[in-house]
């Protein structure tokens, strides 16, 4: 039951951070919530395997805290990476067009 709550909370965190951090036009609608769900659920399971008790507050703090950190890093880095890749592709396409012989 707790895993369902963690998945839901992590998805909501990812969805919320998508709209709080600028640059959301550079990635899809489901990227941030999906990342939140993946990070939150994996960290929750790892916390349980590490021996934390399900009724303890620490698996919640660790999993949702790392979800916030991971989604924030992704929301900041992804637009930068995407812009660089788009500029590189544009430069490649425009230089190839200029180097081709005229018909």
C-alpha cells in the first residue's frame, strides 16, 4: 500500500516541478512525472531492502527528497542539453546546405 502512495506522491512532485521550473517547452509533458515515479519508487524499494521499517519516516523522507532533487536536476539540465543539440543540428544542416553545389 505504501508503494502506491509513494508512486502517487512522486508523480505529483514531478508534475508540480515541471510547472515551477522554467524551460518546460523543451521536454514532453510526461517526462517529469515519469522521472519522479521512477526515482521515488526505486529509492523506496532500495530503502526497504536496506532495512528501513515501512512505518518509519525515513523511507518517505529519502525517497521523496531524492525525487525532488532528481526532478529538479533533470528540469534544469534537459533544456540546456536540448538547446545545445538543436543548435548543433542547425549548424550542421545549414553548413551542409551552403557547401552543396548549386543546381
